[in-house]
C-alpha cells in the first residue's frame, strides 16, 4: 500500500473540477490507455485573461486523479504566463508529496497543462519530440533528459518513477543510463565497434569454440558434434554418439550449443542440426 498524504486521499476521494469545459480556450490531452494513464485538461479564460475555470478527465490510479484535481485548483486565477511556470514538483508539493513511484502522475499533469497552453496560443505542440528510447511506453530521449534535469534524477529507477521509461522490457536501460550520465556531465566511454569477420574467420572461430568449449562437455556424456557447414548466419551441425539419440538433443542445440556460439562468435548466428544421410535440416 502506498503511503499517501491526507491531501492526496482527499483529492482522490473528492476530486475537484471533474469534467470537460465546452468551448474551452485550452485543451491538453496526454498519455494513453496503453501505458495506463491518460489525462484531458481543459481551461477557460476570464475577461482579465486569467484562468477562470479548469476541468479534467483522467484514467489512472489514485495519484493520477489526485494530481489532476490538484492541478486544476492550482491554476485557477493564474495568468497563462504564471501557469506555464508550474512544474510537476509544484503539483506534488501542493498535495504534501507523492510516493516516488507515483511522481510520473504529476509529470502527466504538467505535460497536459503545457499542451493546453500551446493549444490556446495556436502553437503546434509536438507530442513526441526527440528519439523514442523506451518503446514500451513511448518515452523519448528529450522527455527523459528533461525529467533528469528538472528533478535531479540519478538512477534508472528514478527515471521510471517519473516518466515510466525503463519499466517494461528493460532493453532501454543502457540508453537511459547514458542520458543520465550526459546530464550529470560524466564522460561516456566510446563504444567499440567489432570488425566484421570474413567467412573463413567466422568458420575458424566456430571450429575453435566447438573444440574448446562445446565438445569437451558433450564428450562427458558420451556425445560429440561435427561442424557440417556454415550457411550465412546458420551453423549446420551433426550430433554424434549419445547426443544423436537423445530426446533432448534440440534443447542441447538451442540452450547450450547455440547460446555458446552466439556468446563467443556472434549473436547473429543460429544453430541447426542436419541429417547428413538425407542432406536435410532436422
């Protein structure tokens, strides 16, 4: 159970300004149902050019509802110039704080307000500026950089708490760390490029891995392996001895032999067994 403040609970149980303003001056929609949080913010300006009314509709957790409710209360009576200065930290502070794992809800509110102000000004708001880093939640490098800079984030976990990036499959963790390091002024070591092997070099390296890493293990169980051919990125082999008649031979090929060759030769390689008598792949 999250440790919510009484103010968060109040704005969740009794949200203010729920709904949509007809003929609104400002409209901002952010998030998506796919990533779990979505928010629509609308506001109306009074004769004094200040926000006289603000309403929201949201799909999300208690923090998302409370943050959206708080935002509408904060901006009422503000000029657009002052409203544009609102940060996600202001929203969280208004609520007496949010669990760090829920800070992305306040970021959602800040983003919706920015879009609504851009709508009023007739500006084209680029929803996804920059390069998408987190494919799971569609978060860009610009969004991550901004979150890190504004909130002094120092870890991938912090970034996930604020903008969700890195909270899915985890493939983007390395890139997120690079962004954090860049913002913090750390020197990022240049990635080494692996020179492309010739066909002969590839075959020799595969033979070496088979002889030194794979055959000794198979021989312990009375088995063996022969390299038949290398066709592009497909390594064709033939299991011998006990391995040839083993029911789990395909498991051995995929989970041991292929994994070893991918690790020590190239991750692009796959391993298949051939029936040498009939010259076909098994």
